[in-house]
């Protein structure tokens, strides 16, 4: 079931690839995808109109509920830039032939993407083998899906013994609270709600030790980046400035209420969520650890896990070509 779902999505995405360039040429406005309940500094700049100012065009901001949906929207030409797309959906799309590029590291968040087991089961990392035969809500092709596969592999839980249901995080949280599933995987506000009804198997730090990095990229169709390099660099520059403001710690009082409102959250939840986020500087993003080589290598590992799990048919020989540091370097200069 998993394989069919992801492969069908990829096929559909690739078929509609050609629309993107035509849209970009014909309009003096662009559409940018983002997530609600996923608070980030860029939302301060978004609310203040700084992107429009820097790019000199109208921006339509559209919220999505998964990175898989973002890929499909970029393939159909409906979206030109996606902020904070998870690496796994990006890898699924590019492995299937969609010509997307990662243009920055949006956020790193190993504590904010996880799987939660229903409290009633009393299963923790020492008894994870008891998950066999259980029903799990997983948003397929996402960072949460990758983390789920890696965790099950670590605990030696046979995937074939699990009933895996494709659910967006918000749906998974609701299903867990109703007792309709035994475990649910997700991120952000949905993960916080899941934790009200269960416990995680591994902490973020424990996951990182297993090589489960969790980060998002800003992505865009390669054709759009090639034809609109200056616009893309301007967009990334605004994002970097907002991140710098936040990272300095000096503008929190000013930024927090604006970000919370834009993310559809209260200030306390926003503050708690963002405390688990890391927003790397441009210099860090361009380093070997991230876009200088590490991220492409990591993408290859993610793709291999998906191939082994039967979720995608094959992977690219290298993911270096899916990372484009040009616009970010231009933004830095």
C-alpha cells in the first residue's frame, strides 16, 4: 500500500512538471507554500511585507499540510517556492524524476518530529518489540515517515507486522486521542497534541545518535530558480535576515506575537516549539555539514531507506544535483 501511494503521487507530479515555467513567465506574482502551526522567523518578515518589498512582486502565501502536497503543487506549477519542506518528501519527489532543488536549510528540529505510542499500551524503548501487530498513523513520504522507518529498523520491528495508515499529522493526533490507532507520527502542533495521549520511544538526541537527522529545506522547481535567480536570492536574503534577528535573542518580544499569529498558535506554544528549532546561519548552511555536501549525502541515505522499505522504486546515483547553493551565495554577498 505504501509503495503504491508514493509511486502514484510521484508519477502524477512528474506528468504535470511542464506547467511551472509557463506560470513563472506569465505572472508578476508568485505563490509560496508554508505550514501552519510550524512557527519560524520568516513569518515575521512575511507578515511585515518584507518579501514583497525585496522582490517587487505580489506573493500569495498558501498553507499546506504535508511536504508531499508541496511537491505536487510545485509540479503542477501552482507553487514557485516551498518554505520548510521536509527532506524525505523532497527526496521522494526528486527520486521520481521531479526537477526540484533545495536552496537553503530552513530549520533543523530533531526534537520536533517524532512518533508517539498511546499511553494505555505502556510501551517504551525497552519494550518496543510489543508494537508488532499494532496500527500506526504515518504521513507517508515525509520526515516523520523516514524517522518511523529508521526507528522500527533500530528496534527490529517488522514493518509487515504493522498496519500503517497514511494520515496527515493533525489526523493522526485525533486518531490517537480517539484510540483509533496505537501510534502516530508527526510534527509541530500535532506532535504536541499526540504527546498529551502518549509517549515518544526516543528523544531527539537519541535519534540523532542513530543518524536520524531532521531538517527542512526551502525548495523550488529547478526551472524557476534558473530563470529567476535574482528573485530567489532576494527571497533567501529576507529569510536569512529574519533568522539573524531571531537568533540574536534581542527581538523576541517584537517577533514572537507576530509569528504566533501567522502560525495560528498562541504565544506560549510558539515559544515552546521554536525553542526546539535551530535556524542555521547562511555561513553554516553553506558549510560541509549542510549544503556543502552533508545534506546531499544524507538524502542518499533517506532514499536508500525508502527503497529498502518498498516506498519508492529507485534512487538517484547522487543527490548533489538537487542542491543549488547559487542563490544562497548570492544572498550572502
